[in-house]
């Protein structure tokens, strides 16, 4: 009992610290990727090639003056950034990040907890992030912030439907909602081979759900003066971006788990394979941001409802039809 309790605490600390470090250094990676695409250098001054830049940014934000607007709803204004960051950090609890290992005669799964409805757990938590954005916009008592929050709510609801439907094909093939079982079902062939359309829909819809370019209408600096977080400063401002960058890592890990075989791979340790795949998907997210222009709001909504949603439904129908033919 003591062994399992210690093992769980260690896994939680490793995952929590790893996500926070990843979120911090993703800001540096994003700047470097943007600089590479735009043929410039990016951060270079703080540490070797800018390696200390995330730490410098964190210190700067920590010591900045924390301002709460006079007419803002003080309690909700403080709670909103916390609500935005918690789902991103909690979601990783059900994602297997390596093959089980033997420690002192015990087989320890490299996963904080394996629940038989892991996919539903992820979908439920990811949908909570919208409350942090909407409450932040509303509690700020600013028209620009409120517009950004409302835009983001409509966008996230619209794209969450195709995102959920894109996973149905994987569930149908695996026959299980447990993420560890889904990974084990990909021991011979990754599900991206069977579900390339589902993979693309999830990638696009998750980008929109994270409110990132080309779907960043909740911020849209030129229109809304930074949108829902206009009135935020200091660490409250930082919390929103910790949540966003942690969500990039989590969504990348979900894609790896559902479509790219999870931690499975030859020769290298399973955890290393998992990290390599996650890093590859993270680079795709960053590449998308610095390649495509922002959509107009009507284009964004049309794309979600008139293209992605019918495509996701068609993918489910075709997957079911093929499975019936194979089973016959």
C-alpha cells in the first residue's frame, strides 16, 4: 500500500512539473519556430541562444503590478485564470506515457490512473476550459473582453462537436474507451492508417478549441485589443498562457495516444518514443500558427458547421460500413 502511494505521488509530481516546464519552454520553442519561418533569430540574449528566456519572462510577470479593474467582479476575475489552467494540467492523469516498468518486484504502469472511460474523462475536462475564458471576459467589465469571451465560447462549442465525433472512429476500431487499451490495440498498426480523416479533424478542431491561429478570434488583437484577457496582468495573465501551452502538450499527447501508437516503438525506451511523437505533433501546432492567416468570424463558423461536422459524420458512417464488411 505504501509503495503504491509513493509511486502515485512521484508520478503526479513528475507529470505536473513536466507540464509546467513544457509550457514554459514552449514559449521559447514557439518564438524560435516563428523566427525560423520568418528568417530571423528569435530570443538570443537571456542564456545560451535564449535558453533562460522563459525564466526571465516568468520573473518579470511575477513582479509586475497585479491590477484588478475597479468595476470588475473581483472573485470571478481571480478564479477565471485558475479555471482555465486546471483542466489542462489534470487531463494528463489518464494518458499512458510509457510501458509498465518493474520496480522492486512490482509492475508500475507509467500512467497516473487508468480509468475505463479515459476518453470521456479527457473530453469532459477539456470542455471546462471554456468557463475560464468566458468568466474572464465577463468579470473584467470591459466590452472588448466580453466580446472576446463570447466569441471564444461560440467557437469552442462549434468545434468541440467535430472534435468529439473525430474520436468515434478510433473507439469503434478499438472497442474500448480506456486509453491504455487503445494504445495496446495499435501494437501492429497505428490507427492513423485507419483514421486519417479523424486525425486531421481532431488536429484542426483542437487548434480551434485552444483558440490559436488561424482560429484566435477570441483574442484577435487588431479587433479586440487582446480580447478576453485585455484587463489581466502579472501572474493572472501568465496563467492563461500556461493553460494554453499546457493544452498544446496535452492535445499532442492525446493525438499520439489515439492515432500514433502511443508510447510504442522499436529499440528506444517507450517513454522516449512517447516524447518524440509528442514533440513532433507540437511542432505541427506551432507550424500551423505561423503559416496560416486568421479566418474571418463567418468563415470560422462556416468551416466548423458546414465542413468539419459533415466530414466527421461521414467518417463515422464509412468506418462503420467498412467494419461491417470486414466482420462479414
